[in-house]
């Protein structure tokens, strides 16, 4: 069968508009397409491929588990799920873990748990969920409603109620709407899709205080910031704030679909038997791969290496900007970085993405004004240098087209 980009239009629902490139092979931070063209991967599948492509530890774990057991219903548990849950609780504030298949599902579980906790401990009137403008929490109807981008949630009829949005990094806007009716505040410690905007430490500490004051749960969505992306296993470790519930996905499986909700035992007990579930959640294959990923990522070598690689990225982006003057600032943390375009190039983030692809580099955008970088946490210095050389050529293309 001839498989090309044109086939997408014939057989796939048109909610995506993929590029003409069809990758067929990846190794480390390099990817090859159908034509044999090689790309340096600074996108990492949107902060997913934390160990690059086909990391030997991941391949070994998948191959080994594939010879043992692929699936069980949650009428039974399995060894990989129990081992992974134990390692997650040992490494974090959490005492209990719920496994899902994606970040959206992990967030859905977190929101349902918060509502059930509030109903059990207080009453049905304590149902308000507060989140932040430009936040992103997934594409289920509940999570997309809690996400603070109307473009993703409008047009599907009546939305789930009891959800309110306020301004990120503005504690006063949260204070105005928070009350004893609030059951939870959901926040990304660093907004990813919203433009790679870190939460101020004072702001996050204030959110924690307000949650305590109003008997509300603090939910950290660490789907994008988690699993080593910012230089610690989870970003909350660098904020001085401990959430009540934390969600994880993306890099958790290094490319294999898996999500997790982490919380304390006293909160977890409100999801009693039958109140929530997932056919594939805790799948032995996914948990085996995620355990292998965790064993590599949660080490001093890799986590400190993230900080060193961040410095390399910032140095190269600064060098490029000194020559071509296209960025207002580079923000973010670890290997979740956003180059915010200056006034002259505002709205042209996609132009940089397309030009990068033409130069053999995979990057991302975060809105129309930010070029986003989420490479492998173990990307080599050689690949960083080569990727940045290609990015500079892409920048030159966009600048030339602007003149």
C-alpha cells in the first residue's frame, strides 16, 4: 500500500493538519522521514520523548514485558503497575497513585476526585473549580472546560458548570473569586501551551495559602513540566509548594501512552470502588516502560544534565538573537523553553516552525508568538549544536522573508 500524506485526507478525521513529513525511524534525538531525510528533534513529541527515540532501556523493558503479559482488567492488579506506583510514591509527596492513559485522563480523575472529596467532607454546594486563563489541561469535555482557552472548549454545547477562570500569576484575581464554595484550584506550575510562562514562587505560595484558608484542594497539572523536564523529577520540588493532587503523563512513558494521578491517602480514599475507572489504566506494558523511564530519569546524572543542557540552549539562542534580533526573551525552565518573538515578528511563530522543518529541525510553537523547545533530556551536546545551526538557518529564512 502506498502510504503518503495525501492518504491522511482520505481516511482520517480532519481535526489535525499534519505536515507533509512522515517520520519512519528515530534514534536518540535524530529522526528520518520516508525520503531518508534526517531531522534533529527539539520537539520531543511535545515534551514526551524524554529519553529520545528507541532508548535501549525502554526497548528492553517493552520487549521483555511483551513476552510476559499485555493486558489485564482492573479486576486484577499487576506487578509493573505496583512497582511503578511504589517508586512514584517513594519519590514524591504522594501516598497513592491512579493510572490512566493520558494527561487529559489523569486530569479528569483529579477533578472528579476533588469534587467527590468536597461532597463527602462538606456538601454538594462546595463544587467550584478555579483555573487560569491560557491554561491547558486536556481535551475531554471536563478538562477542556477547566482549561483557560475558549477556542478549545467553545462550540460543543453546554459546558460543565462550576468552573471559573482567573489571571495566572495574579493572586488578587484569585482572591476575588475564591470562597468556602471552592473545592479545588488547578494550576500548571509553568504554563506550557499558554506560552511557556513560569508561575512566580510567591504566586504559587499564595495559591497554596488560599487553598488552605478555604479548605480547597490544590491540583498541580505537571503533565508537561513533570518527569525531569525542569531539572527535578517534578517541578513542584523547586517551588516550595506541595500540592494535594499532582497529575503526570507525557514524559512519564517516554512515548508509550500512560498517565497518572498522585495524591495523599486521606484524599484518595474518596474514590471508593466503582467511583472511577479505566480499561487500560495500569496496563502492564505501559507501566513496565514507564518504570524503565523513571529508573533512568530520576537520577542525579540526568536531572543535573537537564540544567546543563538548558544552559547550552540559552547560550545558543542568545548568540542567534544577538545576530538576528528576533526574540524579546527566552523563558522557561530546564528543557521546557520558549523563545518569545519580539514585536517585529509577533504572530509568526509558525513561520519559524515551518522554516525549521525545511532545514531539518523539529521545533514547536506555544501560541502564535512563542517558539517552544522540549527536546530529549539526554540529548547530546553534538545534537544541540547541530540543531541550533539548523535553527539559525531557519531564523535567517524568516528574517529574509520579512524584508
